[in-house]
C-alpha cells in the first residue's frame, strides 16, 4: 500500500510513523508513506497557502492552487495507482472500524490535512471521501490522519504478529472486545475466571462471546440496535437485564 499525507506540518508524523506497528510495516515494505508539504506550492515570496473568504467572515481559508498542485505532484510520482483521496473534515462521515477495514483494502490512500478556518470549496472536487474523527474540531487534520493511518495499516496482511488479533478487536465483530487476563492467576484478591484455565476451547469461546455482548450491552448499547441478535444472544441479554434488576 502507498500512503501520501498532504500537510503543512510533515514533521508531526515523525513520531507516529517512526515507532511501533506502523514503523514495522514501513520497515517491512508493506506500506510506503510519503509526506507532501503543500507549502512548497504556495505562491510568492512567502509561499502563501491561505486567504480571506469572499463575502467576509472570520478566519482564513486554504487556497485551491497549492492543494491542486500537491495532488498533481502525487499523480506524477505514482501515475499507475488508483488513489482514494480522503479529506479531513469535521463535517465529514464519522470514522469507524468498518471504514478502516475499507481503507486497508486500497492500493493508494491520500490524506488531505487542512488548517485554518477551512477549505476553499473547490478543493472538494479532488476528494473521494470526507471523513471526521468525531464530533469536535481540531486545530488541523494531522491528528485525525495519524489515527486513520494507524487503524488502517494495522489491518494489512503480515503487519500484526498474530493475524487473529485484528479479527477479535473491539468493533471488528460488531461487539466490544471481551476481557483479557494473563499471569498471575490471582492478584490482590482478584482471580482469573476458571473457564479460561479449563482448556475447554468451546467453553472459552462461548464465555468470550457472552462477555463481549455483556460489555457492549452495558457500555455501548447503541451498537446492538442494528445487530441481528441470535437466539443465544437474546437469551444472554435477558440474563443481563435480570441481573441488573436484582442489583437495583
């Protein structure tokens, strides 16, 4: 996979790209990440990339020319790849695990990181997706792009040491992930559930499924609204409700 990040602050990516999973993916040649500082395409002595909005208003807008020129430079460097161009925008579609999985299947991702008050509207003609990290506003798109890159790259084949890790992540199955335990078997009076040390893998899988559903039911019930619950899951939810009522 190829990734290009179009940003005014390429140095912000040194940390996230230089450590942990993404760094190893780059070292292995699984992903190639390029940073394009679109300041270099700004006009004049000061390489200006922003201007005041027509009609008045607060703040400055990113001018179209620098970003169009940056995209042309990426196309000239990699004309053979089909590009998915993602605009970081608080008004965009909320980012989620399904989107990360979708991005991970692409050949070439381009992240456009804005700054200032916003974009000249014509910049949107360059993009295939407008994506938001959440219902809040950041000072720029860099942090959002870092999160999306991390979430997508970790899903690429051979990036994680255990391929099953990504499959069992919270949200990948439509449920939050079940609890995990490791040694020691007891710590400060808190023990590991017996089933996890039983060696009965069918029972362990059942316990994990039930605990994932339980955690989702209590923490993120909204995730169950669109889920086609199995009969077993419906029965478990009834148990959760009864337990909840008895505790009140």
